[in-house]
């Protein structure tokens, strides 16, 4: 089955700096790669996703890149703000496999 | 805005007792997932349904856990008997089809004492 590895497990950045979280996946059939944000005591919520036919996607301060050959994808947050502090999860699946999550990255944005 | 409904929100049970969680996905969503999340870790898949059929239950501890989605709508996850190590957040999620956004419910926080 699919295995998703996520790094780093914790990340601290100064407000205004950029943050990058990286994930690798094992199943070459995976074609859908979402990123979820989970604030303390709340449910995970989708912030951005990308499909395997696209190499990069942006939404305001958030971007995701995908390298199918290397089987890795990354989340980039620019101009970080204190409200970006949360745990971020990457995930991967295909039409034939379940949605499998990484272990998460705890991002702290220091004002 | 449609949401995934879960109940109860919190459950405290004694070791060796039975416990059940309920999930009502967003209307029309064929795919339903049950995940277990230990504090500070990522959601771990327990079972995936496509309509009323189990698609993946390879990580479900079948000696004590069971899940059903009889009419392809709402779903129940049961643990019998509960063990101390089962204390966690149990999250239900649904999506229209398999490889699209999964929407999560608020979860059921289980404490086994």
C-alpha cells in the first residue's frame, strides 16, 4: 500500500519568512495530493491540492509543487503569519487506493 | 454548508466495554473513511467504504474493531472490547469519489479508563 513520509516534524519560522514542508510517496499510481491544516482541537481542513498532471499550483501565499519522477511534493507558505501556526499534513491517493496521510509538521510562526 | 456529522463528540468508557461511533457523511458522498488520530500524529486509516462496500480494511484490528455502512449512507464503527491503547480521536471523512477532497467531521474523542 501507499506510504507517505513527511519532513520536518517541527518547523519554526519568523513571521514574514517562508516555510517549506516536504513529502515523499511510494505508490507511483497515486494521482491526488492534498494538504490539510489542523488547528488545535479542530478537524483537518484542506488548504490546497494538486493532481499528477500538474507540476505546480498556487493560491495566494500557498503553493504546492509535485515531482512525479522523484515521487515527492512540497508545500510552500510565503510571508508567514502567526495564524499559519498549526499542524500540516500531506496525503496521497489514487482512484484505487485510500487516502494515506503523512505524520504531520507542526509549524510555529514567531511574531 | 454541508458537513460530516459525528457522534458522540466525547466518550469515556471502561476497559473491556463496548463502544460505538456514528458518522453521517455529506449527502451524495460515495466514499467514507474512518481514521484514528493520536494526539500529535497524522490520521491513520482504519477502513474505507465505497458506497456500502469495504474497499480497504487492511489496518483495521478486526479482532476488536468492526465497521459497517449498511445502506451506503451513514456508518458505525465499533470497538469491543475497548483497550487502554484505543484512546484517541476517531475521525470520519467523506468525499464524492475516491481521489478528491475528503471532508472531515469533528471527530469523537475516546478515552478508555
